[in-house]
């Protein structure tokens, strides 16, 4: 872990402003796209870069912003890495967003987010807070092989249920699904059943598969050699150097996905999910002025 001062913290992401408080990750997920060469890491991926002046930059940015909106975090790096337990960068930035009346959208795989439930409730009480969780693998043993340093899917669902009970809306990322590993009907059904029980608002799913680019492809294949001997050869033979690596069971599993979402009132179109998450609520008292 190393500390840096950066020049800015917010970036434009559609209708939402996004921030990444850390750079790199210690979760160890074998499929991580953030390892790709295109992101131009100048340090080891596990050597977490801490943007130590992020709270001060955020305070300045929100103080000068004329229109309030949603502030997102977690798109490139989980805001609840183990280092966050002591550093509390994410908590401090959520407190700043809350104080200035901005909304928050947080994407994580960690149950450490429960530490900040008080702030998330506060934000959701006067604007809007959305908690997003990535779920890929129902089987605990398999989950630990694919995502070794994060809590299990069942624990993440407990987090979603806690958010539901606190009145905080949630979204699940059903991604990635790895061909020949977790692209089974049983796995998808179990995760979807969990989403229904947790009352999630919507599910982001780009299809049953994953993406592989230079950098993360090599890491992924090394992990396959360690944990799934012989599977790398099957991937190379089936997909070559393709960017989009789609499960041969995509049509069947996507049909299941759409049906369960439709029957349970969950948003299944990722574009609509993003549009809803980006939407900043307008208070009734503001409308009454017109």
C-alpha cells in the first residue's frame, strides 16, 4: 500500500459523478477486468494506491457544484478494501456527500459496508442511496476459488437483506459468469432466488460470460492453470483472443434471468438500471414551487 495526492477525484460517468478512492485491489478475483493493460498501472495491482487527499478534493468539488446529483464509487476499485477498515476514506467521503445533500451509489463485494449503515441511511433519508453488490457464484467453495479474499455470496445477500430492512434500495451485478465454471442453471437459479428474497430493485447483467483483455487474460489463465487444470486449453480453443467470452449456455440462462426478473418486478435491462441509479430525486417541496 502506498499513498498519493491526486489533482482531482470526481469524473463524469453519464448522469452520475464517479470517484475511485483507491487504485488496485486485494480481493484476488481471478476474472478482474481492472487488471487490463489499458488502465496503465504503474505499480503492482495488489500494491494499493491510496488517494489520501480525496476527502479534501471532494469537499471542494461538492461545495462549488451548482446542481446536486448522485455520486458513485466502486466502478474500478472496491471502496471497501480491507485497508478501508483503518483508513476510512470511503466513510469520510460518504459523510461529505451526506452533509452537502448529494446522493450516493456504492458498488462493493464486502460486508464492511455495514459499518457505514448509519451514513447510508442518512443519505437515503433526504436524497437517495443505492447499494450495489456483485454476485457470481452460489457455491461457497467455488466462490472462494474465484474470489478468494472477499465474503461469500450468502454473506453478501445478508448485506442486501439488511439494506432492504433499512429501506435502502439495492442492485445486483450478475457478472461475470465464467464459461464451463459457474454458467450452470443451478448457480443462476440460486443467485436469482437470493435476489428475490433480498428484494433487489434490479440486476445488471450484460449476458452470461466475461470479457478478457490483455493483462487480465494472462492473470485469468494463470488462475485456471492453478485451480482448473486443462481448462485454459479449452478456453483458447473455444474463444482464441476474443474480448467477449460468451457462455455456450447464454441463451438458456438469459431466458431464465429475464423470466425471473419479470415475474418478480426486478429491472432486467442494464440500461434502465443505470438510468434509475443515475436519477437524482426531486423533493416534493421543490416541485411545489412550480
